[in-house]
């Protein structure tokens, strides 16, 4: 019995958070997490899809669009007047809107979220983007690899293409609405039906996206200072087992480059999308950053990782998953990702050393390079 005080907190962390789930008639899945300790409501609507295209171009336009009959400037004023905060983000396999509101303004929050999701004014957003279409080379590189949602791909799309992209991606049967905060199940059901009940599913749910993701040549050089080099690997395809191998790879790479004075690494967290991986040189890399980066990466691809490395990465994944319970918003987001895209953690123990090393070599063999400097 002496060990009970130490074991009990970990048992609590391992237990799933209390939540309630239901579906709207149009296929929209809703996850409710009641929290009445603060008078706040947070909404997050995520859409997942299959297909080759990134959500970056659509996000770049939506960020400049009005919605529900409001122009962009009027929409921002209306949100500010009601004390609402609306944010938008996306990646290669997902698109998401989030809304934060005082619980007294919860109906307004649902209404404006619905406007933003399926009633945007894309023509205004495209016109605004074309007036300011100048991402930096670094932003273009990041967008091409699906690491962020900069504007690189959007100016190549016309309005009919954007509308078709929106119809393919933004569909209730592929969406999950997270409701967190100071409201109960009856209120949640009523507000979902009132504001999202008219969101019609696609006529043909089997239709897949046909567009191509933004891309750049395998090696692209931009003259100018300061000197720097980037190398990135696009997000891999595959379900939860493949995501587990790539999630462990991300943890292994983080450890391999921790404290390296010349190279920084950007890699996705295990609970999220498999995502792209980006290596970049730091100012201390010296006069030939490309050579420095290649000298670090090439031996890694030959040697691979060892069994002890893999076991350490699995322990770290388990620890990170447990600590999610200490962060309710991140925990709920991770659970939503698992509901939409499958749970890579369910395949964690099945990942073998050869799976991780194969993922490593696939990443390194498909690197895109961006070089800056004279």
C-alpha cells in the first residue's frame, strides 16, 4: 500500500477525459467536453480528407475572406464587437477553425463559426491575396512541403478552382466539431442543429481531390544573404501504422540533432499528422551550409538507428501521451485527431527497428533543398 500515493496520479493521467459524443443527421461528429469552472466556450471544427492536395492555398484565401454576408473588414468588426476570437489553420491532411467566446456569447460563436466554415466569400479572399502575393523563398519552401499555411500556392488558383477545392474538402461527413467549456449536452445539441444542421453532405462521398500539392524542384537556389540551407521531406502517405513509424522517427531525429550548434530540426509531434520534416542550418553553420547539412544527414541515412534508440523513443511517446491529460485543450485536439485519422499509438508496439530505418531512408531520399546566399 505504500506505493499507492505514487501510482494513483499516473492512473488518473492514463484514464480518458470525460466527454460525450453524438452525430448530427448530416454526418457531422460532435465531441463535447463539459467544463463549468470558467464561463468560456471553445469551439474547434476540424475537417480531414484523403487526397494529394494541401489545404495551404485554401487557408491563404480564407484568411482574407469575409463570410456569411460580411466582408472581411465587417466580419472582423462583428467578431470584435461580440468579444469573439476566430482562428484558422491547416496542413496536408486537415483544415481547422477555432473559436473562443464568453459563454454568454456562445450562440454568436456557433453562428460565426458556421459562417466561416461553409459560407465564406472566396472571391474577396482571392482578390486580397492577389494584391499581396509575395511570400519569401523560405515561406514558399515551407508551404511546398506542407509545413505551414503560407500563401505560396494560392495565386495559381482561380475562383472556380478554389470553390471546387472548398467543396471537396469542407464536408460534414469528414468533420469533427469539438465543444469545450461552459455548456451542457442539451445546449450543445440545440446549437449544433440550429447552426450546422443545414450543412449538406456531398452528393457523392467517394469523390476525391484531384489537384496536385504545391511543389518545387528537388533543388532550388536563391541568391542573396544570409547564407542558409534547408532540406525537407514531404509528408508520407499511409494510415495509422505508417504514422506510428514516422512519429517515432520524428522523436529519434529530435534526439539525434538535440544541441547541434549548426542544424535545427522541425518535426511533427507523434499525436498529430505524420507531417513534413525540415532540417535547416543555423548561422553558426559556416560559409558552406549545404555541405554541413549533407555531412550530417548522409551518415545518418547509412547508419540508421539502433534498437535501444527505438525503445527510448517508444518510452518518450508513452510519456508524452500521458502528460496530455495535464493540458485539456491539447488532449482534446489529440483525441480528435485520432477519431478523424486513426490512432497511431495503437500500433506503437508493432513498429520494428527496420520500419523506422526504412522511414528514415525514405525521408532522406526524397529531400527537397533550398539554398540561399551568393
